[in-house]
């Protein structure tokens, strides 16, 4: 009770889930490997991290000294906060401290101490991941700490718990699971994360207690060491893995670009610059590997054919939604000529890629921005939407008429920030929000009587 009172009295406490993603059953190791560091090894990691931070700070200091035409500190202080800048991207680079710096605050380590591991390799049942388990990857921001939490969810046993987690170097904004390991160029159980920091990190989910990602995509550059910048220059808002060309990962950014990364080379393959605003959402076509759908803050959706990098910026289809920002795009798995668009004004549109410019229907689905569009791949005509208004709604739809509302309810996790569907059960959803006491729920929509009756589920 004291904890709840403290949270209510301290509005500065932050505890929410900005992104999450399901992982299908049977791909995770039954017993993930554990990284065991000696104190000497941990001391080296801390020393190396602190040196990198010092190098970055020195580079920043040099850049400030070279900027003789502008006093940036005065500019920042006089710059009003943009009410549409939900995550305060504009001020991120001006913050005095970063989360990574907390690593250097660990107490001094005595190299003569014993191994940091307790030496016991637990074989407790909860440590084992069963073939009937789903993983749920959750980006969690708790006060000034950011982490990737790997939950185990077992529908049959009704169990749900955190199996292991990773400390993240920056505030997470999007998660994409991929069954491709860039290091071995083979199948894997990997997770790509986009953050406020422009570097995309890829983590091996079959390894516990690691302090570093397996792969980093992009570089801020280090002028003193002659390391050039490449990749994004601002926050990464969305990711999409190409399941047909598995070495390709797409990223969308505040810097008004989309990058197609070659995971074999760990380099940008194609950079798309045909945008006038932040790119907030993107999805590869389920069966056409060259087709990429994007949604932008200027209210446009663009469909690119990525086969020819030289023409990708000039040859695309476009749909415009005046006076709104595109929050989500989502292909219809039952007919991939169609896709859904969710806007920041709460509207949902349904479009045909063969009819450029207009939507087939639209509906005012929510009173606030659309944070999730989830189509049940097991049940034709069922779509679930979530919103920052805190409400989950289930709809019955087709291509010819406005959808009918089947069910709605407040989920009880505050403003819903994100949602995803189980790859093994199209009726099971996970939603993340910003309620300080409860930010995460897994929901089977068949528990709603009207949904069960309407779809004979």
C-alpha cells in the first residue's frame, strides 16, 4: 500500500511499456546459455564502457567548441516543448545523463574476490522453456532504467512470468523478433530493438545475463578515431523483418528515412529518403518480399518496390490522410491486396493497394491515437484495435462496408502503448500500457461473450 501511495504522490515516477512482441513456440532453447563473468571480466566491461562514454563526451565537447555561430545551451533553454513530441525526442541529445552511465557507478570490484556467479547451475522447472511456451518480449521503462524482459507464457498451464532480461542502453521504442542470426547466418532466436538512440541492437534470446547485444546496426562515429557515422541519425520508431529475404531488416526513423539493412554485411543495403516527416510504421508484405508499406507523420502511406534501389525514392504508390499522422500500418493476412491504417485522430482506414489514393472504408474507432491493429489470422473478418484512450475494441469487417463493433472495454493498464498477437493462437493478444501499478496484460478475446458468439470461437 505504501508503494502505491508513493507512486500517486510522485508523478515523476515513470513505469510503462512502449513496445512488445510475441515469439512463436518451439524456437527457443530449452535451457538458454548463461553468461558467467568473473569479477575481473566484469571490471573490464565496466572500464571499457566508461571509456566509450568518455570518448563520446569528448567528441561532443569538441563539436561544441567548433560551433562558433550558435550558443546551443541558450537555444535549448528557450525552445518550447513540442506537445506532439510524445517522447521528447527534441531534447534527448541535450540530457545531462544517459542510462548507460549508470554502469560506471557500480561499486569498486576487488579482483581477488571469487567468481561473481554463485556456482550453482539451477535446473529448476521455471528455468526450462518448454515446446508449449511462447516467449513475450517486453520493452520496459521503469524510472530511469530501460530493459528487455523475456516473459514465458504458457496458455495450457496459465503461467506467465519473466524468465530473464537484458539491460538496454537506451529507451526502447520498437521490437522485432527474427529467426535469423547475423553472426552465424543461420536460423536463430534473435530480437532487434529500436531506441531513442539511433543504433539498432540485436540480442540473442538464447543467452542469459549478457551485457552486450550480439550485433549493432549503425554507428554514431568517433571523429578522433576516424570512425565514420553510418545508419540512422535519430531515434528508430519501427522495425520490420523480411521473412522471405531473411537477411533483410527494415528500420524507420525520426530522421525521415527508412533503411534496409543487410544483416550479412551489417551495413545499409538501401536507404529510402522519400519522406517529409518522421516515419512511424512499416511492414514488409507477407508474400511479396520486395513490397514495403510505410506510414509517416505527414499523413501519407507509401508502398515501395525495393528491387531497384536507384528508383525507390521516385517510384511508389501513395495514399494521403489529411490532417492526421499515421501511427500504424498492417497488412490483411486473409487478402494481401488490402491493408489497414491507424491514425493519431483515432480513425482506422482500410485500403486496396490496387486503388491508389482512396480508402475502401474508414471508421472513428477511438478517441485518441491508434496504438495497435491486430488481425486474427485464424478467423476471417476479425480485427482488434487498441488506443491511447485505454480501450480495446473487437470488430467484424469485410472489404465492402464499414465494420461493426462487437466488443469494447477498458483494459486497465492506462494508455495502451502497444499490442501484438500470438503467432500460435490468433485470439490471444498482449497489450502494454503506462499504468504505474499494472502495465502488461495477455488477453484471450474469446473470454468476451459477444466475441465468442459472433465468431463461433
